[in-house]
C-alpha cells in the first residue's frame, strides 16, 4: 500500500509510523486506514523490536479524529476504522512507544494512551475534550481507568480539561517528560534501554503483562507461569541471559 498521510519506515529493527498531516495531524478515516495497514505489516514482521508512533510538525502529535468524520453518514465507518487500530495494537507483541512533542487531544490522546511507553516533551498538552462538543471518547472510557484509575478517568472525561505533560506523568498517562530543547536526543537515550534487550524476552514479558488485565491475581499468576515456562524459558536468549549472569559476562542476544 502506498502511504500519503503517514510515513511508515523500518530501520535497525524499529518500525516508525509518523502522522504526516501537520500542523494538527487530524486522524481522518483515510489516515487511520493507512495506520491499520502499517500495523498489519508490523504484526507479521518477525525482525522488529519496537514500534514507534511519531508525528510531523511541532504543534501536535494529533488533535484527534477529524470532526468531519463524526457526521451521520460517516460515523459508523469512522468508529470501525478507529477501533480497529486499537484491536491491532493490542495484538502487537513488541513494545509500542508514543513520542509526543506538542498537543495530544481526543483520539490522538487515546492513541497515545494505548502505547506501552509514552515519552512527552515538557511543552506538550494532553486531554480528552470530547464532552465539550457533545460526545465522549469510547477508547478512553474503556481504557483510562486501567492506567490512571477511576477517579482521574471521571475527572478528565467529564470536564474535558487539558493537562500539562508533567501532570500526565504524575497520574500515569505518560512515562517520562523530557526537555523540548533536547527532545530527540533524550528520546534516543531513553529508548536505548529498551532496544538493548532481547526481542523474544521482551515479547513474552509484554504478553504476560497483557494476560494480567481484567483477571484475578490467581488467574494472572497462572497465565504468567504458563508464558514463563512454555514461552520465555524455551528461548535461546533466556538460556543465554542466565549463562551470562552465572559467568559474569555481558549477554549476547540472538533474538531467538
């Protein structure tokens, strides 16, 4: 598929989807179809260690789903295409990172929140303002309480207020806030801590975390045991990591 609204590239075992309609990077139906196609590609690629969502321009990661796609004749398709993004993201086993250097609002905030790791600059502003235009954000309603708790979910969705990156970090919506002046360099340093790990072990770890969602602790622990013994411990890298530790040397990951 040819991409005109996003940039999709793969380099050094990292896939990057860049929203490429600045300054506001509205999520239109056509853009989201392109994102879904790229996500399908990522799911099938066994060489990748990370997926990054980035954005063109300095004003916005994304200001949300295009309001023009909420009309009666388009809203059904919009919801189907929009929610397909999250269903596909949930099936991606490698870490997904959102890089935010500007505003992240509405559907853009929902996309950001569904990334495993979110890096924001100190100039970023984040929120779900949908209630002010007479709708609510379905993904945020279904997902936010899992990551930021019920009280903050009510507050953000029922007021529609926009918060700073620092406040988003404090409540758990963002992992780390970095200075805008050196944002790219600091992002690269931060991500290096993820990229220098074993691909399959990172994948089994993410699967175990996801398998704990919405279940009791005994069930979550049983899920983790199965994934640990039948998955992680069968990899060459698990054996390499343990041998390296026992012999006081640096592991040489084979990504197998």
